C-alpha cells in the first residue's frame, strides 16, 4: 500500500523559508519520479515541482522557479521541498505524490504565508 506522509508546514512571514518533507513507504520509492503539488483555497490542484528517480533531473512551475528546490534521499525514502522567499500566494496545502496529477498523494501539510 502506497503511503506518503508530508510534514514541515506551518505559519511563516513573507520572505521566510520552510522545508517540507514527505516520508514514503509501501512502494519502490527509489525507482519513481516524485511530485510536489499544492492546492490553495478555492483553486485547483497545481503541480509545483518534480524530480526523477535518481534526483538528477528536476522541474518547477514558473511560480516556484528560483525560490523552491526539490530533492530526495532514496536511502531514507524521503522527498523534500525547500521553499525560500515565500509569498502570500504560496499559501496552500502541499502534497507529495507519485503521480503528476496528484494521484496517490498524502494527506498534505498546510503552509500559510502571512504577516
């Protein structure tokens, strides 16, 4: 059974930083592309970032480029998202997923960017 558990969210001021983690179990994490997605109130699910199985290739939404960094530790079956220079519009529930459309995602972690 695929299990993904996100953590690391919280309340942060604009310009601040957070690092999200996603602990994976129940599948061969090291062989899959992994994704971070987010959903803001009243908005559709948005793909934020992706990383290939070996961690050598990454992709970012325009809204995340230059501010977010995705990484993974295959020895720990863990996915990360380092978020810097956070903006109020980054406020959302953040999910990790094995599917670029959000399938097999975790329960999410809330990120709130507010002064």
